[in-house]
């Protein structure tokens, strides 16, 4: 179960690193607009906000990577903390922005958290 947990944590970290790239560097491009369903005018006007959001996603990914590389008990604690943050943010995002956020962010994070707790 430990390996499964670590693989799931790594996948969640990779997804959030990808969000960093989309939000910080690709937001105002065709790819970024397609990913988030925005218009050229909206993406141009909200690029700074999106970059800030991307930075937060990068911090979440970095925290999960830290949790993968650190020794216990820090590894376990970091994984539980950052996955919990992502679940809360995903539920809030699903309630306020788009239900899709639930399946893209909250559910994968919850599955990873469950595996971490079972392995711990």
C-alpha cells in the first residue's frame, strides 16, 4: 500500500505542476483558453490573477514532492497536510467555480490521502 500511496501522491503533484504551467505560462494562449474555457479578452485581462493561482498550485506540488522526499514523520505529515489543503480547495472550487474541479482536484487528492492514511 505504501507504493500505491506514493504513486498517487506523485500523480497529484504532477497534475498541480501542470496547472502551474497552464496558469502561469499558457493562460493567454489557445491551449490555456481551451483548458479553462475562456475567451481571449478574459484570458488577457485575468492573466495576472491566473499566474498567482498557478503559483499556489506550484506550492502545493512542491509540498507534495517534499512529502515524497522527506523521511517520516515529516513525509507523512506533509502529505496529509498538502493533500487536505487540495481537497478543501477542490471542494470550494467545485462549489463556487465549476463542478469539474471536484473530479480534477478534490477526488484525486482524496484518493491519495486515503492511500497515505492506510499506508501510514
